[in-house]
C-alpha cells in the first residue's frame, strides 16, 4: 500500500490527513493509499524521513519546523523549493528524496485573480512569508514586507526582492497577506500588526494564513468592509492539491478536499 504522511512538531492539529484521505477515496485510491500524521522533533527528522523511504512511503508533506531541513535532505529540489529555501512536499522514488514547494503555488491558486502589477503588503518574515514573497514577485506583483523586527523583513527583501516597509499605509494596498502568527491563539491581531480593524476597503483582497474553526478577526473585519477574503484553509487545500497531483498524477477533487478540511 502506498503511504503518505504529514510530518511536523506538533502535528496532531493538522487537517491534512482528513483532507488527503477524503481526496484519495474520491479518486478511487482509498483502499490502496493512506495518509497519516507523524510527529517528530527536529533532532529526529532526518532519521525518520530516511526510514519512511526505506519503508516504501511514496512521499510526505512537511510542516513547521522541518521545511528547511526537508530541503537539505533532498538529492533533487524543484525551482521553487531552492529559491524559497524550504520544502513542504517530499517525493520518494527509487530510494531518492526529491523536494518540492507547493506553498507558493497554493497561494497563487487560492487568490481570486492574478496579483500581477498589484501593490501588495506581506506581514511577517518567517518561512511562510518567504514562499509568499517569492510567489508574488514571480507573478509580477509589487511587494512590500513588514515585520516587527525590521531586519528580518530587510533580509527577505534582499534575497527575494521587494521592499521593507516600517509604517505601511493600509488603504494603499490592493492585496494584503498575513503570514504572521498574529491571531493564532485567539488574541487580537490588530494589537500586533500595523493594521486597524476599520482600515480595510472593498477593493482589497485580504489573505490570512492563520486558520481555525472560525474566521479570524482579521478576515471578519476585512469582510465587513466588503473586501474579498481568503483564509488559511483555502491555501491549505490548494497546496495540498498540488502535492496530491505530484504523488498520484491525478487531478485533485478540490470540493471534496475543501469539505473535509472544513469539517
């Protein structure tokens, strides 16, 4: 039986197993394929991945905090993984580890329209921000990056392009993408971000990569102003669909994956 997994630490909260197993079943692969969650601390990551290869796994998704380590383990890496410096998808074939990054493609697929020539604000400077900045720049967007520690935003821009901004004008952007953890634990995101709840506009698209059982306060405020919103679950679905296509060479059933991820 071909096996797949999501590897992280922690990972029990992940919606990927429910989403991917539902997709495999819809594709008629449910009796032959299986997708599970595996929790491993950083010091055990390399040993685990090599064991999965030996055990005949077809591949794995990789989440925090292992995305950089996943890239360094790979014998071959795709363009986006190399450029971003992280991999969220591994393919095991012939005893070889191949690294891919579907976070970037997942973001672009989740947007309602092309970001080309759109003025964009990216909030945060972690691994998710790297994927977002690379993806948006590659699509032709104008990108500005804000982070509470300005030097980290400057570092991303120096490597991937874009401009560090210390005091962004919220209303001036056509697209705003929050990659930070602000609001993750239920705290007020506006206490940590250079945004105000009443500063959104109907012409904007607002993306929050934080997701939970309910819409984030950031997206509630944006929707209240008439803005188009995209949540982290939709991005999870789109990047997961790209991973599934890589592993199975089948067209992913997006509606099935959305329903399972949101259940």
